[in-house]
C-alpha cells in the first residue's frame, strides 16, 4: 500500500506544469516595451516647463521700468 502512495505524488508535478503555461501570457509584456514610446510624449510636457521659466525674467523688467522712465526723462 505504501508503494501506491508514491505514484499519486507524481500527479502533483503535472499541476506545476500549468505554471509554465503562464509564462506564455508573459509574452504580452513585449507590448509593455511599446509603452516606453508613450513615455516619449511626456518629454514634450517637460519642454513646456522650460517655457514658463522665461516668463520669470519678464517680472524683473517691471521693476526696471522705473529706471527706464528715468532714462526716458533724461
């Protein structure tokens, strides 16, 4: 009877076999690689950020206008 017990143990391994099957679905990850492409669009978003930086310089000019007016008076 003890001998028959080992055979049943073999069946469990087959169950593990299904696990390898999931790797197949792993194939979809390649599409994920395509995802990097979308990441490229975000880069453009960063470009706009630099644009806002230029605006800050303009604010200082307003303060200079006073000096500029002085020059105009001269």
